[in-house]
C-alpha cells in the first residue's frame, strides 16, 4: 500500500499555502510553513515504514510491531506550526491551512487504525501459532481476543473513511499529480486485508474449539468412556462444520494470494469434521456392543484424517 501518495497531497496543500495570498508576511511565516512541511514529511516517512510491516500473506508467530509515537509527534509539530502561521495568513491561506489540518486529522485517525489493527494482527498470529503447537485451548482464547480487537479496528477504519468523505475534495483535486482514486484505493486495500483476516480468525476459533473437543473425545475413547467420547466427537463435528463453512465461503472472495490457504483449510476442516462423526459413530457402536461396526467407523475416521493436512 502506497502511503506516500496519501500524504503527498498534504505537501501539495502546504505548497499552496506558501504561494497563496500576500507576499510581505516576513520570514517567520515562511519558517512556520517550512517547519510544518518538514514535520509532515517525517510523519509520512514513518507512516510508510510502519505500514510496510504488514503482510497478509505471511502471518507468523512474530506478528507485527507498530511504533506510532513518532508519527503523532510529527503531526503535533505540524499542527502547531500551521496554527502559528495562521495568525498572519490571508483568507485564502487560512482556507488552505484548514485543508492541511483536516488532512492531519485524517492521518491521526488512520494511524489510530494502524495501532489497533496491528494489535489484532499480532494476536491472530499468536493464535495461529498456538494451533500449530497444538495448544488449542490457548488458541481459542487468543483468537477470541483477536476477533474483538479486529472488530475495534474495523470501527476505526470506518471512522477514517467517514472523515475522508467529509473533506473538501476540490482542495485535493486542485493539487497537481494527486489522484483521489489512488488514495481511496489505499483504503480499499486495507479493507481487503480486514475482509480476509477477520473471517479467517472466526473460522480458526471454531476450528480450535473443535480440536479441543476432538482431543478430549480421543482421550475419553482410549479410557473406555464411550458415552463421553461420543458427545465430545459430535460437539467437535459441529465446530468443524462451522469452520468449514466459514473457510469455504471465503474462497471465492479472497485475494489470489490467500486462495490456496483457504482451500487447504476448507479441506482440513471438512476432513476432520467427517472423522469426528465417524469416531462418534464408533463410540456409539461400542456402547451398543457392535464391535464390527465400531471398527468400520474407526477405519473411516482414519481415512478421513488422511485426506488433508493443516
């Protein structure tokens, strides 16, 4: 995602401020505008560095470490300099200063979104790592937390979009080499990442809950507690049905880079769903003294498990 074009529009506004109005305002005004421009440029560079840390194709246990304090400091400096410059500005310059301040406000909202999204992104990464290490209960807890955080991130993204929609678009359209479509495309890319990660986390919660029941059912079966085993396996099958449906629905709408992963998750959740059902049937047959059917169902479960791997 190219944040440079996003904030270059602010640079353009700063240039308009410098050029517009009277020319006899003295060096103090020019110095204020120059300082604001430098602060915004620094904020842009830091924002670019932080957003480059996101990678929708490589969610690992390390998550993403977003550092936004410097961005806020630069934006504070820019706002202070613009406020100071405003006292000696012409009416046209004041209008352009206000436009630049509106862009700073949007950048603050966007940075707040990055903070929240990074938190949810990292929590999701940790949850996925717990699954890989077979710590399924921990995965459930971490992924539920991630889901809640991503919900807050989505709310903040909506706030940012609404702020963008309320600005005076003509101010941006008048700036040479700035494309509103490209800026809006940046928001679309973020929304796309949210649209993939959020349902994936939801599906992984159901998958993890099913794996907890599946393990407990296996332990009960081996210990001869067949009624408990049957109940646990059927509960697991229900959870895997939910996760399978979630992953399947996302296959067609996901970015090409994520399609293969979702196909694998759909296959795996469907396979272990079927295995859970067969094992529940085996536990039921064993309770009824039908060893032949129990063995047949157990063999079907083994075949189902071997269909796919996570």
